[in-house]
C-alpha cells in the first residue's frame, strides 16, 4: 500500500539573540509525467527565499525524502508556526 502524501509543512526558527528569523517549507506535487516533485522553499521570514524542486520516480521515495528533511530541520530547532518555540 503506498504511503499517503504528507500535507504541506511550514517551519519557523526564531532566535532573537542571534537575530535569526528563518522559515523552511516543504510540499509535494505530482508532475505531468507521473513522477512526484518535492518542493523546498527556505529563507529569512519576510522574504521570498530560495526554492529547490527535486523530482522522484515514485511517490514512496518522495515521501521518504520529505520525512528525512522534516526530521533534520526539527533537530536543528525548527518548529511549526502553531507549535511553541523554545
């Protein structure tokens, strides 16, 4: 059974002492050729930031990469906008 496609994720990392106000967004979108694209957008809050699109042959590979990136960012101190930042 294929893994369900995750909802778009928007993470923030705010540290006033270091003048850091970063965001990191992840989303998935199917392509016209049956592949799955993982779209990453990151930068300083209030800017458009940078965007990277990575295309995978299968949905399972894209979901796995999505989860891996989410875990890495959360380890670095990013949290969802509605979660309490420490």
